[in-house]
C-alpha cells in the first residue's frame, strides 16, 4: 500500500476544516492502493484547529528535541506532532508501505518545505515530523507536487509487484 495524506484524497482534515484535494491522487484512489492517513488527526487534534508550525527548526530537529511545535494561539503541540508521527509510522508498518505521498508545507507532512515557525507565511527548506520519521525508517516520501500521472502509475505498479512477491514468500 501507498500512504497518502488524507487531505490530498479530499478528506476534510486540514487545520481549517478544508481539504487539499489533489485530482490526480483522487482519480487513482479508486484502484485501492492508497491508505489515507493524517498524523494530526491520529494525534487527536480537533478539526478545525488553529494553524501549527515548527519553531526553531524542522521535523528532524523536533524529533531530536531541539525544536517545538506551537499553534497560532501559542499552545505547545510538540507532543501531539510527535505522537502523530509515531502513529503514521505504525500505520505504514502495518500496511508494509514503502512509499508515502504527503502534503508539502505541513508541519507533519511537509516533504520539501515547511512554514518557518513565525506564522508569517514564509517557508523554509525542510521536512515535517511525520515525513522525517518515515524517512528515518526507510520509506520514500514524495509530495503531491512530485507526482505526475506516469510517476504515480509506476509507484502503483511497483507496489502491486511487491505485494505479489510478499504473497508468494511462503513458497520455498
């Protein structure tokens, strides 16, 4: 299975109650190869909620204890962001996922860039907490902007091939 940010599949889990529906991913979702996941929902954060950003670094520094996650109201949500990352990792492991397609910009799912922690709209290079943890455990993580129809088709074909090998692994 391929882990995909739930918001990209049209689920209304975004901090403001909306989604980030991606038409290409939604079209391919009918093939049944995606697992919709939202680390922030897995951490039991409400929808809607105040926007959240990582201060003093990226997901890597947050995992290392050298940064923190706060919402626009000043509440420290570091523990929630870390919990959501741990839960999405468990989901990936349960489904034997080797690939994830996550929402860039998010403090959890950001792949290439995240907001800088000042709530000014400025982005910095770096990954969110869930993306970083998935990468540390061997998953390949893409953002929605990395996806073309050809690349997505290739990822799904590779996933099907891995499943067929795994299904036959008991044969010696």
